[in-house]
C-alpha cells in the first residue's frame, strides 16, 4: 500500500460513512412508503399510479450506475461524490415544491441517478484503500449499517408523516446535507491524479460485447433481472398490499415492513456461512428452488387464507431466499470477466436494474395491491429464473473462466 492510497480515516469512520452513504438510497425508497397514499390524494392520482414514485427512482438508479464509476475514475472519488450529494440535496428540495405529478416522477428519477453515486463511489473508495480480506471485512461491516435502513426507514417515515409528506423530503435533504458536510470535512481523496484515466465510449462498447459473449454472465444477469423484479414488485406494492388489501395502519405497516427487513438481513448473514460450504452456483440453485416453491404457494395461500401474519411470513420467506440469491448471482455473472470487471459491473448493474425496475413497475400496476395477482406475478418471475438456470447447467455448466483483454 503506497502513501498515496494509505487510509487517512479510521476504519470505524470509514465504515460509518460508507454505510450511511449507501443507506441513503434505501432511505430514499423505504422512508416514503407510508406516505404514498397521502401523496396520491395530494397529486390527484390513484394509489396504483403512485407506485411510480418508487419505480421512477429505480430507473434513475439503474442509469446512474453507468455514469458515476467512469466519472470517478476520471475525475477522482471525492469530487464526484460531493457533486452528487449536493445535487441530490437540491433535487430533494425541488420535490417539496413541485405540484405536478409528472415533474415529481422526473425529479425522483434524477434522485435515483444521483443516489447511484452513493452506492458506486464509496465502493470504489474502499477498493482504493483496501484489498482482499481487509476490503471484505470493511464492506461487510458497512453492509450491516446499510441493512439497518429498510428496517427503521418506514417507522421514521410514519413518525415524520404527521407533519405531512413534505417533511419526509426535508429529512432526506437534511441527511444529504449532513453527509455532504461530513464527507467534505473528513473524507480524503483516494485516487491519485496519476492513476486517473480518461473514459471512452469505445471501452464501454468493447466491455459490453465481451459481457454478452459469456453465456454464464448472460444467464446470471437474466436471473438477476427476474429475481430483482420480485423485490422491486414487493417494494412498489407493499403499501397497497399491507395498507389497502390487509387494512393495516401506517404504524402496523412500518412494523411489518421492518420485520421483513430483519428477515432479509438474516438471509444475508446466512449466505456468508452457506456460500463457503456449498459454493456460489449450488447455493443459487437451492435459493432459486426456495423462491420458486414459496412464490408458487402464494397463489393457493391467496385463495384459501389471507390473514396478516400468514401473508407477512410468506413474503418474508421469499425475500429471505432473495437475500441469498442476489449477491451470489451478481458474483457468478462477474466470475468469467476478469480484467474488464469495472466496466462489466456497471453494465450488469445497469441492465439488471433497469429491466427489473420495468418488470416490477408493470407487475405492480397490474396487481394493484391484490395478493393473488401479486403471487401470480412472483410465480412467473421465479419460474423463468429457474428455467434460465436449468438451461445454463444443462448446456453450459458454470465454470470460473476468465476473459483476458
């Protein structure tokens, strides 16, 4: 480790800052879920259409993944992060004063573009300073901070909502201002000028061609699309499902949503132990079978028994397996791509997030909070994912082959 890349902040401070930066994206989605019904009334749209307030953020986030990595490689980590935080704060304040639903969706999409910087740049910042097991430990602890967000965000949103939905966006703008001040005063640049490189469209195009030539990468990217769409459908539909279909109030919804977040966290922690024993590819197969089984059982469950505890438990079990599938499918998609990992990560992240966001929005609009339709959509997505994996194992057994360029 050179003096130019020696960590200039304590590990505790890096973990806390990176965790909070990455958590702001989850906050931007989850904290406002209790407010969707209120916002639908204020903007004169249906609650089903109000799901697009969440969906537009996903689309922006997908596009942002192609933007911030190359920019931070060219201009440095801190300038890109600081600019994104400042513009995120301004965009959030702009949402408070808009009275047009279409403009609201545009601003939410821009929020997503800027929010992607808080996911991409801190990861690159950690990679600059640490490697191997040290980097893994730092990222694991930062992930623990990140996983707290979906557990507590709806409860915070419910509390703040008593002052109106605008107060939620004031809170988000204040959080961005706090992180902007913290990063501005304490965060040191980790990418020396001599290591920065000019990006080009040709490099991205070349990387995209190599990604789509790898059948393993294509297959696991498809699995990422369809399984992520399961999660996105849930996030967009959760307020209608719990508050409309099951008649929960905001407090009960926040508790149910937060408890599911805890189950997802348990899945992420279980994955760290299981992956070393079973391996990535075998664990993905088991997790996909779990998703497929419990998604299919949603349909008879919806027809026979729709009590709150049963619905919550059913959803939570599916998302437990989702927490195992996602990181492993992402790793498996990247496995053969070797020296183009940076660009490949951006491409896979963009394609999977954009396609999953579109599928999640379409299914959320179709289901409109109905648990039966919700389960039918989940079942279709799960079956397609399992078929893709079955094709991969029969025709092109996954191997850790590496592309060299």
